[in-house]
């Protein structure tokens, strides 16, 4: 019987249990090409964990290694403390939901869900009870005798989820599960996935290239790039404290300034960009700093990239009183996006900077008119180049 948690809360740092899935220095090589390069992962029981990255970064291969569809070239895959390297896919305590749904069009919803149980030769009464429970859980009772071709994409995705859940897996694997849906339906299914995870308390591991999707429904995220994991953390950690320029650029929008650390002390540091801008930031290790590199990694003379999120930048027709990180430019263009106005500012030094401004800009800003941008020290995220 599928057990649901009664606390009404999702997985949090304090409620997560022991490891459900571990990858230890896992490699996967195809015809001399390395797709996964020494990946280490520790996914805890009850967690909604996402593997995020661009196409071709190795995220789907990593999921297939957990599922058993691929065998690691090196390293070890463990599920609940037991090595799975020699365990075939059908004997692993996991089930996978694919982007393509992989439903049987000649079977109705009931028989699609019951298919795996019949293969396991479960009794008729047990199958009926299990299917009824999962139909209720996924709100598919009214569709039990419809065929997949008679259903919408979102309904078919729920059938695919039900078919995976009815087997009572320890871990549910989701391979781009919402990629085939339109934007509005994808948002709806994100909420349904979150509720399903909260109610069941199972471990979910999802692969996606959609940053917003991963940020909105995950407890933690592993960001992959070129077969390696560049950072693992909560959505806020990944967004607010990226550890590499790739992550700062891939997760959300940002502005980059490249330069060299000219001065450093325990409180602040001064970066002079390649175009001569003088940018100040809180020093790494300072409680007000958004940069998590230590002074040993980024110190005086280091080549760095400074990342500034568009929403962290303020605009003004006059210089800011503080005078720190305040630069003059001209407003090139604006784009109304409903929740905010996206502004493009060209600085006198030549850089073009994106700024997300709240409503009210039209009261004083004029196209190609002079304008000042500014941000606080703690908003300067300094990263190794």
C-alpha cells in the first residue's frame, strides 16, 4: 500500500533521512568519449533532488546509471547502501518516468497502470487495490477506462507517474518529465509533482534543463557542465552564491565584469575591470559577502569575474550618495515584462548592463538620456575567472 506522510510538509534539511542514492566517482565512457566524469552524489531519503544542466552535459546519462539502463565505466552506484553495479534495471528499487510517457496506446489507463503488477504475477485482488489507490492519488479515477490517445498531455503524464508509483519504488526517477508540455500545463504539473512528493515522502530525482523548474520544486540541485558537477546546493544557494561563472550565467540572468583584484583586506576588495571600472565587493569570508571563495583562492592580483544580478542593480537620474559601485551611462532601451521593466544601459566605459527595474521608470527616464546605475558591496559576486 502506498503510504503518505501526514505532516503536510515536504522534505527539508531537518527531516531528510539517510542516503537513498549515492554515486562515488562515477565515470561513463562511450566509444572513447567521456559523458560522465567522476560524479559524486549523495541524495537523501525523502528529498526532491534535481540534476540540472544544458543539453549534452551528462545529466540524463547520470540518471540512466542510477536506473540501471547504463553500466558505469568506473566508480560505484549505491541505492540504500547496496552496490547496484551488477544489479539489472528490473531488480533495482527504482522506477523511471520518461518525457515521452512510454504508455501502451492499445491499453486503457487501468491496464497501463496494472501492467507492471501483472508482470510480477501479483494476485488479482492486490492489483485491483493498488491500482485504485494510485488512481485516487493521481486524480485519475474518472479516466480509468480511457485510452492514452483520448487524453491530454498532462493527463498522460499523470498516467505515467501512476504506473511508476504503483510499483512502490524506493526512488522515483524523472527524466525531463514535463518537457513535452506547454508552459501553462507545465506550471500546473510542477505544482502536482510537488504535492505528490509531499504526500508520499518518496525520494524524487529529476533531470531537467529548465532552470526555473528546478529552482521552484527542488530541495537541492546539482548543476552539471561537460560531464562534471560544478555545484550542489539549495535553490537559494545556487542562485545567490554561484561558485563558477558558468553557474552564475546558467542560473537566471546576470551581468559579468572581468578584471583583476587590485586591493584586498578582510572587509572589502577592489576589482579594476579590463575597461577601467573600479568595483568594490565584500571580501570572501566576510558575513556580508555573496562570494564564498576563500582569500587563498581569490586574493590580490587574481583574475576574476564579477557577477551582478539585474534585479540587484538600482537606477537613478543622479549619482548615488554612497558613491560606491556607481557608474554613469545612458539608457539604450526598455522592455515591459509585466512584473518589471528590463532596461539596457550602456556605461560610459562601453559595457552594456541589463537592469530589472520596478514600475515607475517612465516618470523620469528618457531614451538615450544620462542615467546612473549602482549596487551594494554585498551584491558583487566575485568568482575565479
